[in-house]
C-alpha cells in the first residue's frame, strides 16, 4: 500500500510523491525519488535523485544504500516522464530541503592549492 505525500520545494510548489516499499521496482520508473528518515517534524530528506526509467540502471540502488547509511528508511517516488520537469523537480526539492547527501553533479568543486 502506497501513501501519498507532498514535499514543497524552494519554489513553494507541492510535489506529489508516493511512499513505496524499498523492495518494489521503483528504480525502473521515470521520475524522481526521495530517500528519507523519520524526524520529529515529519521526514528528514537524505537524498533526492532523478530516475531515468532505464530497466538496468544501478545508480538508484547504490544511492539507496548510501542513504541508508545516514538513516533513510523510506522511499518516496514521483513519476514524471518529461526529463526537463524531472530535473526541475529534483532541483526544487534539493534547494528547499538541503538533503544530507548530494549527488556527484551537486557536489561543490574544490580547487587544489599549488
């Protein structure tokens, strides 16, 4: 049984997600996924990720494993077939919630001192 949950990003838009079991085939779906841990005020977002919908993409499974190390126990899925809208959704949620784990493209660049 999935539970409907809305997360509001920085823009104030409410994005609709469904809580899904971790062992369900959510990683094959095109859209966005949130890995979260229960918090005293609701959910603490550990990681937000765009899902391509490719059937054998292992990146979402590795992202879940990483999020579980930080306490994530829930998976929330938002189906979205438009790639531009997926990117906008992920960026809005990340900017609004400051997840614990950032994906590789979001990590700040550091310069090496010579």
